[in-house]
C-alpha cells in the first residue's frame, strides 16, 4: 500500500512568511481536550463562516501550505514534552485546514504511516467535512497500530453564506467510511447546532438517519468568539447569539429537543455529548477524559459504555496529583473531589496533561463547570442547584 504524495507535494512556507503568521498559528502543536493537536498545514478553501480559523487571523488563507515537512511534524509531535506514547490522544489538522482535501490528504496519510510504523497505539482523531473515497478508506484501514477515528462534521446548515459546503458531501463520506471500516472507526460529528438555524424536526431526523451509518454520534454547539462575531457582522450574516463566549454555546432548549427525539425513537445510533466519549465507545474502551465523574453526562450513554467507564474510573491519589500539578506550575490548593481534579495557576495544556494522565477530569477553579451545563457556555441555561466542579 503506497501513501506517497502524488505529483507535487504541498510547498513549505518560507521562514519570513511563517514569522508573519500569528504565533499561535505558527506553533504547530496545541494541546486540546480531545488530544495533542498537530497542525503543520494551514490554509483552507471551504469558507465555513464559523470556522476557528478566524481566531488565528488566517481565514483568508485559502491555499493550503505546509509549515514544515511531514517528517519534522512527526518528530515535533513525539518529542513534545506532553506527548506520552500509547496514551496521549492525537488530533491531526483540526484548526487550519480540512485533512481530506485532495492536496492535503496525502500528507495526512504520510504522517499517519510514520506514526503507525513506530508501533504507537495512541488514539488519533481526524475530523473532516470533505469527500472520502473507498480508496481513502483502504489507506485508513492499512494502519495496524494506531487507534484511528475519522469524525465527519455534518451540520445540515442550508445558508450557503454560513456553510458553503453542501452537507450531502459529508453525509456521503460518512456512509462510505462506515461501509468500509475495518481497523478504523467513524463518528458522526453533528455540529455546530444553532437554535433556529439547524435544529428543526427535519434536521434532527436527518441526524437520526445518519447516526445509523456511524459507530457513534456526538452533538455539540457553536464556538462563537468575538472574532467570529465580527466576521458575521461584517458580512451581514444573521447573528446566532447576542453575546460571545469562551466555551461552546448549546442552549438547554436545543439540547432537550434532541434528547426528546432520541428518547422517542429507538432507532438512533449511540449518542454522546462529548467527543472523547463517542471515540472511546466506538473503540470499545472507557472514556480517556474521565467524564464518568460528571454523572449527569452519562444519562444518555449505552449501559455497556457506562459499565466500561465505571470499571476504569479511579479517583486518583491527592498526593500524586499534587506532586504532578506542582511540577507543572500549579499554585494554591490542589483538590481531588468526586467529579474532578481542581487546580489553580494552570492553563489548558497542563490541565489536559493531568486529565489524560489520570483519566480524570481536571478543571481550573476560576472557571467552574456548572451542573448539567457540561462545560458549555451559560448562554441559554437557567442556574440550577447541583454538584459543581470548579
């Protein structure tokens, strides 16, 4: 099986052009909740109005370019201080391009091959909304060590100014991936759900049908940061919310519409609120993010998955957690309660390092996760008493 780059490989940006990029974009590795994210290619022509590329000031960069070779990207990843072989989940190209664009995917396959050949069994997540062919599936099935998941983003947003990519492309890719899946797994990534835009009964029924062509389905809301709101305003797009937020916005009423449909109709596939829960279920494993501690998250999970997560979920020793947290720079009190590790003075990457290391949620005391909001923005939620983790 060859994964060589056909024709001309993507050019590598010159040093001066890389220096001109926003520093956060030029830094190819970012630790996110679902994994250590490798982004060695930037630039995308798909023009989704809500894309996180707005946050990196490169939305107008339409032609993909590499920041380094595939070999150097792999070296950077496995040499990163937060990378742990066989443990740290990995994401490929989830912030600056689509990994299945024809000119991009040969480089994705190259990186996957290089990781797989090292015998690594880490979870690897690849997120796409573009075309996937049976030939692509053959390549994806050829990796024998990595626990690979392809998440297909499907929104069913009909407004082409917001979502110019026809959602039927993603739907067909999902079916193709599911039909040919052997060693990899595929997840329906139903997002972003925005009330009044794509949460009608027809939209929900569409997702139900597609959920039967995936090993799991995860649904989530919209990242609506100031940069994205500015883009909407400047392009005359309908504003989905009156305010922006640091976390994803998924109002309670929108979630309840989905859950009511899920409970009424027993033909849905497995449905989850969190990405890592869906990925873990698809591979028959316990959630690597330790969400089991937030029990109200689990009320829609299949019984066998709850049993898996319960069996693997162990409250970590406070002394061990404190020692690691202090080594990472934590200040103030370190707490281990029945829901999460709670720390002060650590930004997201070291918190995720602790979370994946202990298989237990890890929160910043200054940014509490409120009951039933599941770490989402408070927009559209009514305050409710219940266990709250800082």
